[in-house]
C-alpha cells in the first residue's frame, strides 16, 4: 500500500499501519469504544478498524459501496467501506471485502469496477 498518498506524518503512518496489521487495538480510540458501548451485537474486526482509522484521519465517517453481484439484503450487498474524506477522488483507506485494506480514492475504485453501484 502506498501510505504516502494520505499525506500523514510519521506517527500517524505508524499508527495506521498498526491498526491495519492488527498490532494496535482499535479500542484505544474513543470513537470505537463509544460506538461499541452502544451496539447490541459486536461489530466485525474490520469495522472496528475502520472506525479507528476514521478518527485517526479525521474523516467524515464510514460509508459503503454496494455491488450487484451478491444477494439483495443489506449486509450481502456491501462490497466496500471507506473513510469519507470529503471528496470522491481524495485518497483514503478502503476496506474491500475480497481484497482487504487498500489506499485509493473510492471514486477511482467505483469507476474501475462495473459491479459497484
């Protein structure tokens, strides 16, 4: 992954790598702790990581892109989640359910995958 696309300082980059690799527990982030305390069912690990990453990047929340290739219920349709950085083509952290974590803009990702709706 090309972390330099995110324009992070050294400490932020190290923290981001730790979150993605699982070496840093997402519960260290207040947004994760608060969110989980309000959940009835425990979120998936990648969801916890994305919330922590959103706080680290000072994003505008986690959003999702759907696919036409899977069933038509909410959780089966989600292909990608990403940290909203305020612009379609600003590089961000993306979690693709088949490919894992990536750094790219969600606009470029959507343009290159015809199954994303």
